[in-house]
C-alpha cells in the first residue's frame, strides 16, 4: 500500500527546488500575485519567517506563505538545505518586493 498528497489540480503553478547554502538567507520579501507552499527536503536547519512568525522548520514540514505575506528562508546549518516551492498564481520575478536583502538587490 502507499499514499500520496495532492497539492494542486489543474491550477497555474510554478514548481522549484531552492537550495540555500550554509550561513545564507534569501531576501525578506512579498509577492502581490502569488502564494507559495514550501516543503523542507533536508535535515539542515531551515530558518523560516512568515509575517510575524519565525521558527526553525524540520524535514518534511509544509509551510504556507499566503499571497502578500512577508517571508524569508535561511540556513543556519553547516550543509546546503533545500525546499520544494510550489507557487500558486502568475509567476514573474518582477513580482518580488524585497524589504531586506543581504546582496543589495532591489
């Protein structure tokens, strides 16, 4: 026997695997035109921010990032860490509004 989880059916989505290197984090950002679902793929500590909540997510954890939510992921561990990201809605890199960015991107 087996099991499956369905995350979307006949919906416009973008699917990515994001790798965050040790000691790095992505920009604190929002999106106007999409929501995201993240699933942690590795045992490395993933530091997660969604709006006012901050925590360390564990392997297998599902994280919902609502459209317009302020969010960030980081890796405070010593090995690369990956997250599966499913973006619901229109995907456009210009939809990223960076609030803070360690790499001075706008």
